[in-house]
């Protein structure tokens, strides 16, 4: 089992000065993750989502991290692949350059970046995002698998060639491919494409097990006709929100507050909710507040006659790896039993202090990850 971290660059008080500090803090966390034995660091790509994600140029962030680290893998989790965000030729060029300079450490994930804010900002047609993501994956894999000659590509949307695509990645035949999977349908697509699944919701253990079952069934039923590459990467990474401190209750409160900020930010951009609440009040029981917010959300769904499904309430689920190292170990054991190949730690949330982020990374590196490494060796 692999252990990694993902960065959104969330922040309260979204001034330019605080934004710059948070981005530098994320670099510090990534460097510490390398030292503490994490297998990978991933960075999202979002555009114009104030508060929620200021990680708009992950190719720059990841390059900077690669230069400051020696062994941790460098993951695009994910590149927004509709053509208005990133033309596939440019995505392939940048990822290959990073693969060369990092010594073959790149993972490349694909996503749609489909909020109305992002698509309108970058001139993306929302109705073509799925088709453009698939076309990008096919073109990139095609170009990378013929590193010595010219490549050409003729698809439904793109007609390219013959051209040289330079540089060539050092991982052969190409860096591992992944896709962001926030829906059951995208999990099935990832399996049909033959690429890894980055399951990025707050679903909890039971839903992770259900999603793993969907992925496995799609793998068993696929014919191979939709593979985007000759290389298959059946890999299932599950999000694990986590804050780990010696003080269990403090870790749980910090984690729940960070998750509430995350939930409010998502609702602001995806569900027309209010501006995220930035206040951190140490006198508030954040676990109780999350339960109250969840109840309010369910009541709204009922009033609007919208079906109450696990996917619509998962963001309020706080039974994650918040607590001590022992609590995190117990939670990861359940994720492992549910079928996770990779534990994708979400630590950096908008209200979480940098000191708590760094201490969490240390605790994972000194206690949580070694527990599983040592177990695997026995």
C-alpha cells in the first residue's frame, strides 16, 4: 500500500499576501513528506475558485517541489484536460519535462475542471469535457509510446501529425496515468480506460468499499476496446482526511473545522451556498457543528424534493483519521480492508494551522506509515 498527500492550497483571508504564504507552506509540507517517507505528493488544478483552491498552476508548484526533494513521486492530481484549459500537446510536453528533470517521478492524472466558474473563465464547452478528456488521454499516450519517431493522431476532435513531441519522458513507455473519480460513472470510465482511480470524496469506509467494488466489476467486465494505452494501471487511491496530534480531541476539532471550511467552499462553487465561514472559534464544538450543518443540508434536500443520497451528504461525514497516530492506524486498516491501494492524505485545509499540518506529517512518517511497512515485511 502507498501513502501520499494532496494539495488544494485552500485558504481563509484570501489576500495576496496570505495566498503567497499558504503556497510556500504547501511546499514546506511537501518537502517534509519526502523526508518522512510518503510515496507521492499530488497537486490539484483549479481556476478562479477563491478560498477553495488557489492551486492554478500545479505544473509550476510540482516542479518547484521536485527540485527540493529526492525520492517522493510528483503527481498531477489532476490536470484539467479539456482543451480550453490545457491543449494535450502542452500537457504532454510539460509532464515529460518534469519527468526528465525529476528523474522519472511523475504521475499524470486527468480531470474535467467542470465548475461553471472555471469553464467560463477559460472558454471551455461544458458539454464536451468528457469527450475532450478522453481524447487528450489517448493522444498523450499515443505520442509517448513512440518516443523515437514522429507521432500522428487522428481522433474525433483532434487531427495532429506527423510531428515530434519533445522532450520524451524517462519512464517507459510513459508515466502512470490516473483520473479523478468523484462519481460512480467516472470510476467505471477509469476502469474502461485502464487507468488508476483517484477517489477524492469524503465518503467514509463503507462507500469506499462500495466504490472499490464498482471499479473491480468494471475491470472484470471491460473488453479492452476503450484502453487509452497499451499499459494498464489498475490502481485505486482513496482520500483520507487526517489531522494527527498527541492531543486526540484537539486533532478531531481541527480536522472537523478544516473539513467544514472545505464543505462550505465546495457548496459555494458547486451548490450556490454562501461565502465560506472563515472564523475559527476554539469555544465551538466543531464535531457538533458539522452534525448540525449536515442536518440543515438534509432538511434542505427534503424541502427541495431532492433525493438524499450518500454522495450528497458525504462531505459532512467526519469519521476520518482525526486523532492520535493509533486512531489513524486503525482508520487506515479499515481503508486497506475496503480495498485502497493508496492512502491519499488530505491535511492542508483552509483553517488548519501550518503547525498542525507539519505535526500531522511527522506523526504519519514516524508512526503510521512504518506500522504498515513493518506489517508488510512480516
